[in-house]
């Protein structure tokens, strides 16, 4: 009996590309879209993609190194105690991981929130 190859884990994302979003006006009378029109627009905008774990792993490893560095630098500051870091990150269809800032743009991504706490 032959061994079955282990299947690589994947992350299932719904991603949308802002450039592909149809900007034609949708309105329910006064230019305000109805709930159904918004749902249909989002269905057309968001597409399911499978991103293999191997594509995400190196980017997450880099992010974890950065978080570790931030904790280490905080330890060197007198009078400063950093116990927790909370980041919102996005993962695009290529597996790239980016920290979301206030100027985040909608693109081909799915976002998640990560909370890192010190172990007592």
C-alpha cells in the first residue's frame, strides 16, 4: 500500500481587487444602493482564493522577527514596559503579509488581527 502524500495546508481567503470593482453608480432611487445591490456588488468584487501555507510561512516568520525585535528594544528602555502588541495584517493572494496602517488600501487581500502577549 503506497503512502498518500500529505496535502499542504492552505489558507482560504476572499480577496477583492479595487481596480476591478465596477464603479458604475448603483442606486435605489436617490443614488443610495439598496442592501441587495450592495450584496451583489460585493459578490462580484470578492473572489475565493487558496493560498498555500508555504507561501505565507516566510512572510510570517519575518513578521515574528520584527515583533521580537520590538519587545527586545522596549526592554532596553528605562521606565518602559511593553506587555502586548496588536497588529492588523493583510495577506494577499500571493501570500505576502503586510502590516495595515491608517493609510491601508483595499486590494487583493484578506486581513487578520494578531495579538502578541509576553509569556509571564
